[in-house]
């Protein structure tokens, strides 16, 4: 079932995908350490994270190196595509911000009626952007 959703809700979905992936891959303590690093060194809160993906990637690279950062980026993107019931095509060349921009562009294109663009509206299927990850959801 489709519904219209604001870009803010899309950002909420992006955050949820980041949050759940990090908790599932690294655990809750490591995930929270990443968030603390973003807040302390970049003044980026959890709510702002979807608009600062390059800073998230910088924290990943400083902690884990380039290859693990790309793997985390793909894992987060794969979860985002899955949540939206979209086919994911992995690319070693794309980073997380590029994957998210690609999804946003696709959704904006699908949601706009012919001859009308409303950039703050996107079409999401079955997405509850206000949902939060639990330890059980994250696989911890």
C-alpha cells in the first residue's frame, strides 16, 4: 500500500536504516559510540544525521578504514532499498550519500503527478518513519 510522506519522514526512514544496521553489525555500544563521536566532533545529532551522511562516512573511515566503510555503506543502503521494496544493485563506486540521493530522486519522480512537482512530497510504501529500532529488531 502506498502513502504520501514528507521528506522529513524519508529522513526518519534513512536514520532508522542507519540505526538498525549499525546496531545489527556492530552492537548497541559501538553504535552509540559512533553517535557520540558525531555529536562531539561534528555537532551532528541523530535527527540531523540523514542530512550529514558524509560526516558519518568520515567517522567510519577514521575508525574502520576505507573497505569496511564501503561495506557499512552498502549494508545501510541495502536495508533502505529493502524497506522501500526496491531492487538493490550494489556498487563499489557509490557511497551512502549517493545511494540515498538515488533513492530520493526515484521516489520524488514516482510521486509527482505529470506536469507537477512538489519537492517536499515522496511516495513511500508501508513505511513508518516514526518507528524506532529495538534490540530485537536490530538483531542484538
